[in-house]
């Protein structure tokens, strides 16, 4: 009986072991199958994704809307004159050399240092070739002077009626200068159009013509300064001279100074006014440079003398030029006699 129970127990144990091994094999097979299925799915997904990537690489991207261009803030806008290039200038560059120029003042001279002095009057004829820049249509000296007098920058002094030069005491108004330079009204008699035997008074107004200013009278002092050991001229005044034209015959009757300008006062105005240079248009030559550097040609009309006579009072014709050259040579000889060699 015992033997029977032992055999049954052994069979039960063996069946239990066989069933356990069978379940283990089944679970292992299920895991392997699921692993194969997952691997197969990944492979399939890769195969599907590969054509899509290839298609994306071959197919060009869709065109997108262009981005708006940034606003160029540096672009020049139309100026007040309507130009897109800024201010309109008559040239390649803006001339600023003769704007707000400060003149170099004269060296101070004491009366005790002046060993010798001589007053000279001379005339500059703008019809001579070297003096033509004073009468250039775009930069006339008379226009500069008249503009400065009108603006109150210069003072005009009356020329005495007795023929002497101004002492810079009698100041003229702007209206008086305009009447003498131009715009003067004269009353003349003209025959009547209906009855020529009747003469009628007619007012004729003369307009200012800068071409009638043909000369400039210069008053200057030649001094020898022993402190600086220098012999130099100092311009005192300048007077524009106007042609005197006869109202009846139309002939020229000499020239007359219309007013005087004190040169030390006019230097600032002349320095800020560019004049024409026939050798170089890019130069910044001013009217002050023209007079200080003595770039003009002139002839002497008078020197200080005991009788206060002009050269034309005792010399005629070509003798006036010879007398002027004699005075000029006398000035140069005085300077040369001051030194020993």
C-alpha cells in the first residue's frame, strides 16, 4: 500500500515538472514573437519614412512671401530747394574760405617811432589789365562797397566840393550816397512834341551804373618805423570815382570821387568778399589781400607839399606820369639811403 502512494507521488511530481517546463517554453515563445513583431514594425516604419525623406529632399520647399524691405533712413530727402542731392551749389564744393574771416590787424605804431612820413594820393584805373578784377561782373568792388553801406556795415564820408580829400568827418546818409552814385534826378529842358519852339522842364532820373566807376582814388601814408626797422605804406581811405558825362553833348568830363570809405573800417568787409583771380579760380583771394599785398597798378596824382597842389596843377600831358614816377623813385631812394652796405 505504501508502495502505491510513493508511485502516485512520483507521478504527480513528474507531471508538475512537465507542466512547468511547458508553460516556460510558451512564455519564452510569446516574448520572442512579440520582439520580432516590434522589430518588424520598426523596420516597416523606417521603410515608410525613407521614401518620405527622399521625397522631401527632392521636392523643393514651397515659396514663401518675401520679407518687407527695411526703410533706408539714410536716404536723402528733398531739400528746401526741391533737390534730392541736398543744397544746390554752383560748383563742386561750397566756398567757405571767405566767410567770417577775421582780418590780421596792423602792427601798432607809436608816433615817437615814426622817423619819417609822407602822404601820397594815387589813382587805380580799373580799365587797365592788371586792375580788371576790381570790375569783374560777378565781383565788383563798387557793388561790395554799396551793399555794405546800405546794410550799415560801412560809413560813407562826403568828398569836399573844393576838390580836397575827405577828413572822415562829414558822414553821408544812405539816400545821399544813392543820389550821388545813381538815381539822381535832374531837371532839363526838352522841346515840346507839338510845338518845338516851346521848351518844357522835364525831370530825368539817372540810374546807378557800376560801369561808370572807372577809377578808385587811394590816400595812403608811407612811414618808416624805427622800432620795427620797416618802411611801409598804410592805406587810409578809398574813394570810387565816377565818370562825369555831359547831359547835352554826352562827352566825358573827367572823374569825380562820389564818397570816401575809411579803409581800416572797410578791411573786415573786404576780407569777407572774394574777388576774381585770373590765374586760379580755387584761390581765396579777397579784396583786402588785393590792397594789402599791393597787387594793383596805379599812378601818383599828388604828394603832400607846401602849396597843397596836385600834379595836374603844374604838369600837363605825359609830364604828369614823369612827375609821378619821380615821386615814386624818391620814396624808394629814401628807403635805400637808410642802410649802409
